[in-house]
């Protein structure tokens, strides 16, 4: 009886260990590109193909960045609606500096040319957002007391943002890179013809402000 119990215990431990290994294998390395870019240009990740070793190195650097005390506190400040304007401004600066540091280290992993392309592609988001904020500043100010009008303007801005990002990113890519995106696997559609949402998509929207700083 004791032998049987020990045998079952060993099997259980082996099962847990195997599950842990499978979970590690399934875990994906963080994307090189921002959520806004991936949404506007599906398949963009195909332009920079990483080896398993490169993914591991990048994942380690990214984890170190987001888990750092300064980055974590800055993210909390940005999410805090009650945070002072100066505190939020400082938080954005902290995140921007952290991402610039990560971008510098990325050159050692994927090479200067690829790192420069990634930086330019991601930079399209912030530059386009600034342009649209300036374009819609007066309109949003006029509609500040009209909830429906503001919602309509915001929806219009989002549409323009996606279209502009797509156009500007494509202008940065070579013919071969565009072909790689075209041939990249896409997510299958679920029932009703709608694409299935990724589990972290809703959470990702909350982080969008910090991600695009």
C-alpha cells in the first residue's frame, strides 16, 4: 500500500513538473511592436523574425523593465485618475526613459537595422496621436459638455489613427517585408464572423496610455 501511495505521489509530481514545462513553452515573448501597431497592421511581427534564443533574451530584458520599481510605480500613477498632472507627467517620462533603454539593448539582440525599424514603426503611434490631438483639440473643447458628440469625435479619431498608422508604417517597409506581413498567419474568425478577442485585449486597452508614451 505504501509503495502504491509513493508511486502515485511521484506520478503527481511528474505531472505537475510536465505541466510547468508546457506552460513555459507556451508562454510567448513580449512583442517588439506596440498594441496599436499590431492592431493597425496585422502581421507586423513577421518583419522581424526572432530565434528562440533572441526571444528568451528579449523576454528577460522586458521582464526586468516592467518589474522594476520605478516602472511599476509610474504605470500605477498613469492609471490613477486622481493623480496630479505633474506626477503623471513625471510617470510618462520614467516609462519613456525605460523604453528607450530597452530599445538600446535591443540592438545587441536583433541588430541595429532591425532595432531601428522597430523604433521607427513604434514611433509612428505617438507622432500620429499628437497630430490628431492637435487636429481635434478645438472640436473636443467645443463638445466637452456633449457626451454623445465627444463619443462620436473619439470614434472618428480612432478610425483616423488606425488608417494613418497603417499608411505610415507601410511607407517604412520594403517590398519583402510587406510580403512577409501578407503571408503571416492570421487569427481565425469565431462565430458570427467576428474575430476572437485575445484574453489580454481588454486589459491591454487600460495599458495603452502607458504603452504609447
